[in-house]
């Protein structure tokens, strides 16, 4: 979680100082959702992501150097510098792709689930999306297909209360996005998305269920983004009291407190982990900056999916 936090905060500072390509949407404050879910996954399981996908990639054992290089649009990036923050993909770790099209990952995850079912493997797909995406037609189509065919997909709604500046209460009438699961005859689970252990536990059950061929689950992680919608957004629409309340329940502080209180780790041990992450981040920036730009004649090379890439 700290690696994800520091990755995005480091980039935020870099964007202020240097000309950087593309946009950036931070998941700061939502790290426990990605980590709690992905800690249950195997290397060959799949993940589909959103425009807020750095955390999903890192939590799925994505390569920090390759991710940083992607942000710098370098040849060594996970998409050879041609995807950027919004299109992080890396089939080598099962990251099928982040996408800037809200809700687009939902039917893609159903497709990947169908591929698993046809190949009769024990893999699963985790599909991350936002509360706003749950109002898209793609949400209905994707979950409906996954439920009728009992596909091994875990739908994870990261409900951070906002779609850009629109509060969830003005666009969703049910109390929980997870309540919509009943329309598809699948389990709908609400969990504190800032409590990494709670997320881990509900994910474990849903993933086991999917591996046993019992079909999809919809998990709603209640969480909050600490930053604006993208790095250009000062988020003046987020009320001060709301922010203060959620900031108190920061997932990293929350977990640190737990580890220390339960004597699982000491403050010093946690500091050591943080120092290691800082060093890895500095190395990632150095790696990215010193990497070559993609060759101009490679511009069209990754335009279409190569025939030898089979999920
Ligand atoms: C199909 C589509 N509609 C609208 C947009 C513009 N847009 C980008 S992000 C976003 C909000 C998405 O909200 P949510 O699904 O809750 O995700 P969050 O940003 O909160 O993580 C919108 C409307 C888009 N990219 N794609
Ligand atoms: Mg949202």
C-alpha cells in the first residue's frame, strides 16, 4: 500500500516540476481495495482496471520500474511508452488493461472469464471499477453475462462517493451498489474498503467461490479518494468535514496502527519497509529517466493485437 501511495505522490511532485506526458488519476486513499483483493490472486489470474489503475497494477505484482517508465513514455515502459497512465497493461502479470472508457473493463472481464471457462483452468478475473461506472450499460451487460454463464469473475466496485465532481447520492438511489447484485442473482457484499484485512477476507471467499465454478460476486469497497479526480482537480466540491472524517480512516495509517497495536510489527520495522520503498522509488525514477524513447518508426507497431497474444 505504501508503494502505491508513494508512487503516485512522487509522480504528483514530478508533474509539478517537469513536462510530463498525459494525464494522471490517483488512487490515493483507496490502496487497501487493490491490495486486499490482489493479495489473494495467483500470477496467472487476471485483472481489468480503470483510469485509476496504478494501484491495481502494482498490487498484481506489476513491475515498479516498468510502470514508472510508462509514465515517462519510455520504451522500457510496460506498454513501451504508448499507453501511459490511463492504459497500463501487462499480460505477463495478468493485467489485461486499464482503460479511460468508464465501465469498459466490465464486459472485457466477462470475456476473459469466458475464456477461462472454455479453457477449463482454475483462473479468475478481478474487475475493478468505480461507483460511476455502475450506472453504465456495460455494468448490466457484463454482470448479466457473467452470472448466467457462472463465469469466474469478481466484480469490485471501488465506491469513492464521486464520479468526477458528482456525488453518488445524486445518481444512485439504492443505498449500496452491492444491492444491485440481487438483480443478477449473485452475492453482493459491502466491505470497509479502507480496511485491507476486511477486504482480503471477503475477496478470499468470493475468489474461492469463483474457482469452484459457482460464478461471480459483486464486492463493494466503501472508500474515498484523497486527491481530486485527476491531478488538475482541486476537489473543492468535497466538503471539509467529509474529507476530515475519511482522512482519519486512511487505510495505511489504519493498518500501521493495527500492526503496532497487535505487536505484529514495531514502528521501526515499518520505518525500514518505508525506507526500502523510498529507495525503490528513487531507482524507478532513475531507470525511467535514463531509458530510451520509443523509436519513431515503432509508432504503429502496437496498434493492433498481435496474433500470437492469446489470453
Ligand atoms: C464512457 C465514459 N463516460 C464519461 C467519461 C468521463 N469520465 C472519466 S472518469 C469519470 C468518472 C468515473 O467515476 P467512477 O466510475 O466513480 O470512478 P472514479 O473516478 O471515482 O474512480 C467520467 C465521467 C469517460 N471517460 N468515459
Ligand atoms: Mg467514483
